[in-house]
C-alpha cells in the first residue's frame, strides 16, 4: 500500500475544566456549596473570604458580591424556616444487648452497687453533675436515663445487674423484643439465674420512667401507662386495649358498643384517653437535632408602585463572599520567572469566584421565572397552583432542560407561605371539562380541604370525592384520588370515622 497524507475536518464538543466546574457547582445544594468553598479555601492559598463591608473593594475580579438592586437586607428572618435533619440512628439496640448480656452480668459486682442507692451513675460510675431534661431533650439517651434511675434504687447488685441486662436488650422504641427465655439462656450458667428473677427484674424495669418502657407488645405498653392512671374512662380504656384494640383501630364502633355495652360518650372518652398515650416511649430520647436550611432565594412582594409583582432575590446569607489573596497575587506578579503552580491556583481561584457568581445568577433567573408562573400560588395558596413543567421554564429563559433540572434540585426559596424546594412548583396535571388543566398540587390541596370539612361521623369516600371533582369540572379517577390521599398520609374513610 502507498502511504499518503489526508486532511479531514471534524467537529466535537470539549468541556473545559471551567465549564465542568460550573455544571458541578450548579447542581450542589447550599450546604454542599459551603463544603466545596471550605475545601477550596483550605487547598488554594490564592483564595480567601471577603469579610469586608460591601462597597469597600473595587477589584471586581477578586470579589463575589450580589448586586445591590437584587439584595434586600430588610427581608425579615421570619421567612427563613428551620428544617429537620435526618434523624440519627440510635447507638443501642436489642441485638447488641443480647450479645453482651453475659459480659454485662459478669462485669456487675457488689463493689459496683452495694455502697448505697447513689453509688451508681448512668455515665458508667463517673460523677456527672450536668443537668438534663427528663424527656430526653437535653441529649441524654433512653439507656442513660434508665441506668440513672436503676442506680438510685435500693436493691441488691444482682437485681440491678439483671435490670441493666434488660435495659441493654431494649430497642429504640423502648420495647423488649427478646424473649425472657432467650435472655436467660444468654446469661452465664454459673450465676444460676432463674426465670422468676428475670421476670421480677422486668417488673422493676416497667416501673421506671418513661411509662410503658420494657413492654413486649403494644397492648402491654398501653396497659402499663393506664395502670396507675386515675380517670373516669380508664377502666373502659383498659378493657378496650386488652380485648378490642384491633376493632378500635378499625373504628368498628358498632362492635365495640355491642361487646362492651358502653354508649357513644363513654367510647369517645376512652378513645381520646388511649390516643393520648405514647405507643413508643423511647422515641422522645432519640437525637432530634434540627439545624436549619438556608434558602437560596428570598421571595417577597414589591411595593404597589411596581405593580405588586412578586420578586425573587438571592439570599445574601447563602452567597459565599470570596476574593483573591492580594498578598500572594502581588508576590506572584513580582516574581521574575513566575511559578506555574501558583499561576494555576490563581486561575482556579478566579474560575471559582466567577462560577459561584454565575451559579447564583442562574438560580435567581430560574426562581424569578417560577415565581412569575406561579404568582397565583403566592396570592391564594395551593388551590391556585397551575401545572408547570421544566421545559416551559427552559424555553422561557433560553436554557437547556437539564440545566433547569440541576437548578431546581435541592434549591429552596423562602416565601411568606413557607420554605419550598424549587421542584415543589412543578408537577403533573389532570384535564378539566373546558379543555384546561389542573395541577396535581391543587388537586391534593382540594382533597385535603374536602376531607378537612367533612362530617366526622360520615366521612367522604374516595368515590364521593371523585364525584365532587366531577361536579367542579375536573376529571379525576377514583384511583388517582386514592393515590393522592395516601401520598398525603390521609387514612381511608373507615379509619377517619369518629363517634
């Protein structure tokens, strides 16, 4: 074959590092962005926070500031809501307690507990004078709370050891999920512990606070709380919990009246008393720290001089303020030969500052478009929500639909009606008789409104709600009503029925 040279022209798209960083920053949440900025500050000496007051810096290349016309410092903190962080997993569980039951028993000795009722502390024997709340709000766990009470009881070290073993076998709800025979089998044979001793220890455990702890079933948990309760409805409530709890859960009041002979008023009082009990006494001791979410955008209504328009502005608290370190940048300029590593870091710092600014500008544009489309929601609430899809916003702003998807993911706006994720304003729709469409959010709000205003003695069925929508000109299938109702956590008509 003969060798030859050929010239061929092709086109291909190459993503620069700056573009890749811009896309990555756009899809980060506020918390993730703060972590990204903190990491950049730790790794890049050319980058530093701009803690100066607004207007003091003139180097536009070195600072990231929000435009004064888009910054509204007077927006009150009342529109910023606090959200719950995912609940932390408890550190103690029943399985671990069963595994270490023998070890716990062997480690217990008369030297630990025979010195008196105040010799044992819930922190492992060490003095701890820190105060805590009995309901667990001070950070104390259920295990620590129970061990502290056990240490204050006047009983032998053997009895305390058995109670401590049972405490280790409790789950996060405060229930004893392991059988007493199983716990007994895990204990050292040379201790000669008997089943009556375990049962006596369980009885002592069930007398501790919170009431209901150490129960093995829901019925037992409720009965432990009703045991010493002085209330006119307590006797009937104990009877319902003992024999008719499934019927009570199904709201079968006809059966309950026939079986108990009680009238509606007595059943209503007993039901209210049972509903006031805590089926999971250990949950009040779970760690429920709730750090707040800083919204990316603030929404408020402009003065009447500007036609009462709802405006979306960047939240200054969510905007990282960065600048180039002038000292290092000056030293780099004065260096005769330059330094390739520092030069690259300087360029990366400039890219980061620019991309963060571009990120918030894009978020603000998308937020304003959403606010304009859903202006009726801000005026009238969920019932006025209109159907909206990502493509509508993308076409309106001249952006790709994937860009809108990145912007609406894990981004929040604070409004007078609460804090909402951007994606909340998008959703499916159903048709109407006049050829229009109704938003799924508006349908859910209407379902909640109908159920909230129904007669508790004759609650609306899904078919009746469907008929009501048909009368209003909205075509919704009964299965769609059921799906939306279940999504909102609303029970069926039979479970909503009351006396």
